């Protein structure tokens, strides 16, 4: 007899599976080898062939009575492993096994045991984009009357298989699931995110190439709600704008579809004609062409939980192309100087995040460079705080000399801010522009006082040296 009794004794099986030695496996089984004994990783002789796609060995072990629902220490069944790895033939063998069919008929679709995060094999196959395995799983589930229930099973985060396919950009799987009544508006329990949110956010317009709008289009054609909000009040459109700021290759396609489902009159931008295909630029090069469908009822008025409009989001993320697109819609009541709940305009957000070219574009469109936020800060205050000399120069090119001394809610001028944060290059530039070194804030502190208080000693020295040349009266004022 050759019965396996210890973990160490199970090692020969592993080697046999690696080299696909079917003959020796047969010999071991004929001599009474125990196919239910697990090794230290929780793998039994039956679960190991799934790691190497050994179809003939799996078939042999099933014929010898191996349990198709045995789990390893991660609670993964053989079907989970096969589905996650994309082993179609092995998955088919498991699903056609008489014991599997019997359990399906007796217990319904939920027999497909949920492992890991209580995910079903369908979750795992959809996440990986294995359309043929998803088809097999759904066909097996159709043996019962609970196909819809199975397709829409949620894991412990409330995520369905459709969520995973949309997030990973597997258009074929998305189409398959929707054809089998997957809930297109299902929301997870973590962020109340729908599949359309994920398709827009992650920008997957196809599974492998970003050259069409299939996933978003599929969802919308199947009735997905473009106005659904997650727990941050983000709609799919706002997610598309946010994602467009980081991966501009996807924004136009998503935006085209999200606006294309709305009711209302279709209008054009700048007299351009429509086209189904949009020419996209590189990640940082922006879009080459803007030919897009828009509707009379404007999605540009949507707000997130912080009252950020799409232009706020695009400006904050420095998406020059998104800002250009959003601000060039004359038919829409879109305001360049609209404020969020912190009193910030898009220009404030662009300046505070060092997006110089975005600031330049916003200013050219009419953004107010003197607008004050909730704490009285102007875009110049925020650019100085961020330490972006290029942005400071852009803003000062548009300012009247008097606005250089504009104060925030605690009477700090931009020069105070430069000293507080030790922005030496910005400080020198402001001094060269004639910034008043004698100005005092609400604590009666000059710029030099602020620099010393915040240990910006080098900045304080620069302030002193720059002020000493031709500013005797100001030096006397300091001494007093």
C-alpha cells in the first residue's frame, strides 16, 4: 500500500502535478494514496492540479471520488482556483460533475460557495475577465430558477461581479452579465458605488485599448443611472472629470456617453460637427479634438459633497484639457468664478496645487484673480504658500499693484505668507515687485517678525537685505 499519511509524504504528489506525470499518479491511486490529506498550505492532492492546469489529472481524481468542494486554508474551493486562473476546461469538468449538478438542483445558485471576501467563482472570473468561464458558471446556474440571484450575489463589501468587470475594463464580461440581468445600478456597501461610477472613474472604455466607449455605453443603454451619487455625492460624470484630470485618454469618451443619455436638445461646441469617435491625446498632451455630444440639461452643474463643480475638480487636478472643455461651453450656465463650500473658486484650487498652465487658462477665460476664499486668501496667497514661483508670476501679471498688498482674514499679505513658509525664491520676487515690508498683520507683526517666528531665518535675512537697499525709512520703521 502507498497511503499518504503525513504532510511530508504529500510532496511527491506536488512534483507529479508539476511534471504532469499522469502514469505515476494512477499508480499511487491504485496503491491507496489518500487524496484528502492536506499539506501545510492547505492544499490536498486534489486542489494542487488546479495550480498548474493539469486537466487530465483533475479528471482522473474526480473519477476516483475527489471532493469538488474541498477547501484549502484560504477557503478556496477547486472551482474558485480554476475560475480565478482562467482554466476553462477544468472549470467545465467541475461544473459537469454529477455531484455539482446534484447540489445545484438541491440548493440553488448560492451553492457556488463564497470564499475570500465571500466572493463567488463568478466574482473572481469576472474580475480577471474570463468571459468563457463566466458563461460556464451562468449556464450551470441556469439549471435552477435562481440565475438572476446568482449573477447579483454580493461579497462582504457589497460588490457584484459586474462591479469587478467594470472596474477592470472587461467589456465582454460586462455585456454577458448585463444580458443575464445583472443589476446595473447595484451599489456596494463601502462607498455606495455603482458599476457606472467604476467604469467612469477607472476609465476603462475597452478591456485592453482605450479606443471606444463600450462599457459606459453598455451600462447606459441598459438603463444605468448617470445621476447616481456615491457617499461623497460623486456622480459618474464627476468621477469621469476627476479621472480625466489624471488620465486624459479616457475623459472625452466617458463624458460623451454620460451626457449622451440625457433628455434634451443636442447642441454643438464651437460649431463643430459630431463624430462617434474622439481623437485622444497622450496622458499629458491632452485631447487633439473636441467633438462631443452635449445635452441642454447640463451635467456641469453637478456638485460633490464639498460643493465642488466639475470645473473645481478639473482645476484642482490640473487637467488643462478638461478645464478648456468645460469652460468653453457657451450654451451652459457655467460660472468660472463659482465657489465651493470653502469659498474657493477653480482658480484658488489650481493655484494652491501649483497648476500654472491651468491658472493661465482660467485667467484667460475670465477667472477673478482677486477673489477671496473662506479665509480671505486670494489665489496669490495660495500660490505663494505652495511655493510655485511660476504660478505667482502668472497671477501677478494680471494684478494691479495695489492687489499685491491684499490681506487675508488675519491681515497677512502674500509677503507675510512667503516669510511664514520660507519661500525664498517667491519672497525675492515679491520684494522685487515692490511688496511692502512694513505691512503688519492682525498680530501687529511685519514680514520679518513672521519669518523669525517661524524659524525662516534665511528668508528673514533675505527680507532684511532686500529692504536695506534704498529703503532706509522702512528699516527705521522696523527699528522703532
